[in-house]
C-alpha cells in the first residue's frame, strides 16, 4: 500500500530535507481545510501568540509556518488574495486584479464576482444581482479535487469575493452574508436554496445576537496601546471604546454584527454544521472546506491595526478556529485532515498614527490628470475612474496621448506633484511579460497585478503611510510590507512543527495542499512547500 509521507522542502527539487514528521498516516487525508482571515498581518500572530490557547496557537506551534511569506504583487486586496489562495496563480494570470475594476465596454465599475448571467438567492429574502467565478480565468484546487476525486466542496464567508474565488465555478455548497438580505448563494452553484442551509439559517438566526455586548475577552491590561486611539472610527451606534453593544434594530444591527466577533463565531459554527451535514472528510473523495473570516477586515478598516478591537477579534478568532479544529478532530479524526491558514492581505496604520502621512481620495488623482490635459485638449473628463492604484481614461484618450508625448508627460508630472503619490507610470510600462521579472520592485509588483483588459491605464503607488481613500480609517492595497506580509501555515498529518524562512507566497498554498493529499495541482506561480513522497 502506498503510504503518504509528506516532507518539507524549501526549493522545488531539493528533495526531502525536513525534520521527521510527527505522524505518518497510511492513508491520505480526506479533507482539505482552507482558513483565510481577511486582513490578518503576520505580526498579529506573533503579537497574540502569548495569549492564544486555541486554533491559532495549534496551527502556529504544531504546523509549519512560513514566516517570511508575502504577496509579491501590488494590488493587495480581498478578491485578488482569495483568488491567489484558491488557484495558486497571481492576479496577472487569474485575472481577479481588484475587488472591482472599470469595465471599459459598459463604462461602469464591475465587482470581481459580478455575473449578469446568474441570479443570487437569498435564504431569508430576495437577493439582488448575481455572483459567480465567471471572471476567474484559471481553475481552483477545489474544482480539481471535485473533478479528480469526487470530493465535496464548501465555501463560507461574509463576502462573496472571499468565498467564490476559494471554490471556483462549482461547489457543493457556498454561502455569503449580504448586508441587505442576509445569507445568500447564487444560481451559479445551485438552482434553489440548499435544504440543510435553509434549516440551519432558520434555526440559527443572526438576529439572535441582537443586544449582545462585545467586551474584551481578557482584562484590558493584556492589550497593547489604548482603547481610544487617535483616528479610530466606528460603526453607527458605537463609540471608539469598549463595551460595544449590538443594537436590537436594523439598522444598525447588521453592520455592527459583521464588525463583531460574534460573526466569526457564527461562521465557525456554520462550518462545523457543514462538516456534519455533508459528512466532510468521511466520503470516498478528498473534500474541501474553505472558511474566510471577514470580521477582522471590517474592524481593521474602522478601528485600525493597533486598536484593542483588532487585538480582541484576533484573540477570539484563536478560540473560534480552535473550536472548529476540535470539531474536525471528533468528526473527521485528527490526522485525517490538512489545514492551510493564510490571509488575503495585511493593512497599514491609521494615517493619524503615522508622522507625515495623510489621505487623498481617488478624485484628486483624476482631477490632476484632467487639469494637466486641459491646456492640450481643452477642458474635459479625460480620466474617468479611480480604483485605488489603478486610474482609467475615457475611451480614445490613451490614443491621443500616444500621439502627443508632451501631454502624456504632463499627466505623470501632475500626478507626481500630489503629496500622496510616490510613483505614477503608464500601464504600457508593465504590460510585457518581462516586466514580471523587472529589477525595479515597484514595476515588478505592478506587473504581477496587471491584466490588460481589467487593470488601469495609469498605475499609482501612495507614499508610505498615505492612503488613497477618505472613507476608511485604515486600509491596504499596496506593495508595502504591512499589506503584503501574511501568515502561510500548514498543519496536518506528517507536517512537522516549525517556523521556516525563505521565499513563500500564498500562491504556494493550493499546490502544497494538492501535494499533501496526493492530487498534483499545477500552479505556475506557486510550488509545493510541503511535498509528498511515497515509499514503496
Ligand atoms: Zn479590506
């Protein structure tokens, strides 16, 4: 019988170079679990580890943690990160370059999962729009496991752009939380509501959390910094400081709930229910369960990474993930499942807490371009859309600029005068495949995020500490370490405990998980960090 024995390597062909695995199962794992924490920087785990008792402790201390893992690209946003984790490809290849890009044909912003050919289905009301993985240009690991082993695939999150890219174009079950209609799925995955989910949502209404109080899990002395940090923002009905009481009316209950650890707890229990309902890990194939916890992102955008709120969400996630792993131990069996933990991006500090920094909205970049072109072509709206680092021209403008180098140069000069911007360059500089190996790290990172039909005509990069948004207190979406560096941790049978250095990216997750369950998954931008050998 083939024995499934993983070994740790840091270079693709270097062979087995790891410490002996803790356990060597005689059969391959029957369940792949992908846990994504939206907006979790690597240092959150280091910072919280002394206080962790649950799942984050178990993964960080009993799994293999690739300590230097980071996204290599510029547009460190949710849809791009989840698509990278789900497919093992980078945005230039998987195509999910932003959460929403400018559709040049329709002249409208297009959310990454939007699909006019399908219809969303609300579990407790009529849902708007339609979402699918139609814009995802490469296959996911989950699709491959489904096709090659007959495994069941499940994805759960508060966001469609965090669940859909983890499973792809088909799934056994998928649900996300819509601000207006609550739990939602799409006809892309099933023609109607799934009965077990319908029953679960009816028996476990989110509104049961109305009136609950979010207080710090530990005593205040366990938290770094102050609770009322300068520049912190908060949802309607709350203040900067604990306790945070969830309203009993909608609004503002739904917005508050999504920004409370109760939403993460709900997702963790929902994931456990999915394991029971489908018998995940107990079928003939290799099953796939993805859970993306969204609350940290929503809290981080408002309260900022130094806040007691962010620290508490992470502490409670440790417990929530611990409960999910304990449930998997009981139902699937310890040693019968593999886990990857990562994040879709990190986050920068509040600009108020960063000397010399500030905020600039996207409209200021567009105004600078339009002002620079007025002397050449007359007053007009030449730049029409800003998607953080990506600026888009109206149809025909790029051609006019190609014919008028002085006008083209004036655009860049005007952008570089803006205090927020460190870099501004035409996308034509990064369009060629060689740009993805450019020696200039800014051009290289932008090229790895670049898709010709979806990315902007001009790429801008904010100065350190600056934000190209006025709506959030803190945000992400750049090539700085605070946005790119995220945890990449593998845990499961045969995966040795330890912290590893060396290059690694979240694009390595899908091929590594494929290797751990013996289903090779070709991912040209990633490589197995933990590979299987089979003794004869
Ligand atoms: Zn975010």
